[in-house]
């Protein structure tokens, strides 16, 4: 079942171009956690035939942004530290999960992972978001 908080849904809706570019499907975004998926497209592969690391980063960054929004605040990425563990191949469905770890008045810390459909970890990382006021 898909559960998406209203505050996360607002950000997801306004993030249409990114979601379309990476074919992101958001399955869950509530209570500081987000789960999304994307199918690896042939055009996302690097010269070695594996998923380009920038795509994994983008999926984790989006999962963290939606997790942040699901906590009823907006934030922008100020730092992302990623470790790549395993390469992804074309045609593989990826699952990205972002979770809020802590929040102060101005900053939120999050963790994220990208796994393949078999549950094998491809990349993991930590993100720091600066909290901002929503634009009207």
C-alpha cells in the first residue's frame, strides 16, 4: 500500500521533471522515511556497462528530499557522502530508501541506500539538508 504524507506529496508533485527524467516511482513517503524505485535505462550506464554513480546519487538525494518533506519541513542538500558497493545493470529495478536520522532548527541529517530487486546493496550514504522556508 502506498502511503504519502500531504507535505511530501506537494514536493513530489513539484519535482515532476526530476521524477520523469529518472522514471522515479514513489511508493512511500511518511514519518521521515521514503521508498522509491526506478528501472535502470540503457542510457544511464557508464563506459564499463554499469549504472553511472550520479544516477544512484540522484535517487538517494530524491528519497532523502521526500523523507525530509514527509516530516513537514523543506530542505536542500548541502552535503552528500556516498559509498558505491556494487554495479547495477540495464533493466534492473532499483529501490532507494531515505530516512531522517536527526533534525535541529536549521539542519536535518539523513541516511540513504540503493538496492537492486534482489535486495543486494549497490550504494549507501549520508546526507545533510539545510532546512528552508517553503516558497509561496
